[in-house]
C-alpha cells in the first residue's frame, strides 16, 4: 500500500509547512483505490502550535467534517498530516499516541513532513490491527499553461516553421509537451498558493493576542499558528508577526 499525493496537493502541504518555523498540520480527504490511498485535498484547522508540538481544535475538525459532507467532495476525512519543521520526518512518541487515538474507530492515514520535503507515512487500523509504514508517491498533475506561455510558444514555433528550422520546431514541440505533462515546481506552487492567499486571506487575517497572567497566547490567522509564549518574548513576537503581515498586505 502507498499514499498518493497529486502534485498540487503535495505542493500545498509543503508550502504551508515552509511558511512557518513552528509545527503545523491539518487533515485531508482520502479514498482507497486498490493498493493506493489517494489524497484528494489537504486542509488546515485552527491549531495551537509550538516549535515541537501541534494540537488541533476539536470544533475546527468537526466543522471540516460538516463542510466536507455538505460540499459532497471526494474521499473521507481520514488523513492527518503535520510538519516537524526543520527536524526529521519520523514518528515521535506523541505522534504514535495520537495515531492510536485517531484510529481507534477505523483506518486512518498519517503523514509527517519537514521543510526539506522529507515524508513518512503510515496506515493504522484497529481490527484486525494494522500499523504499517507505507510508501509515498507524488503524482505529477500538469499545471495549467498560462495564456502568455501559450502565445509565446505559438509565435516561436511559427517563426521556426517559416525559417524551415526543423530542429527548432522539434525543440519547441518537445518544450510544450514537457510543460503539458509536468507538475508545478516549488516556485510555481509557491506562486499558486500566494495567489490563493490574495483571493481568500488577504485583509481577512489578523493577529490576536490573549494576555494571560504569566503566559500569553498569540493567534496568527494566516496559516493559523497559535503559540503560548512568555511575557518577555511577547513584544518581540508581535513585532515579527506585524512585519510578516505588512509583507503579505503589500
Ligand atoms: Zn510529530
């Protein structure tokens, strides 16, 4: 058995992972197709994260379940992913406890990834008890070709054709074939999800600070990361997050 990520889904998960030095994570919609567990999409839910832990908000998970049912999208919410930021992609003791809890009523697929794009995946189910690490495959789904790229190709191939430069015509055709079959590069994926930010997040996200007696909580709505911090560190964090927010709002 293996877990299969279509390249845009993989790119989205990796993009979120690399947007923060904290851990982060979420869920995903999966269906089983023969020996493959296909991940149709990944989502985030509100969470409390530090550099070495992440906890998901139960109400956020329930909302995701509900939304998925109403929208009637493929797969089931039986995939959970989280990042280990710059650390190794391996199962910690906490991860295994979490996997046990989540899989006590049926099968679940899990992945842990890091900034380098390393990944470990597993399938757990209660009965008959199966707890196996499984391979991961990234399925290249072609990115859409832009109108500018397409027009550029048409002009170049026309020029080569008129010049009877058959070598160049062939090179142009090979180029377009490659463009039409490959998935997004990291850079293109970044641009893709930056575009998602423009459309769905810009101007809507905010930083909330809940002051406690000894510790305060920062909630950063962009990829929702939340963090409990000491009073002394608060000002520094607020300044850093405001700088980041200014960058996004430009
Ligand atoms: Zn972990």
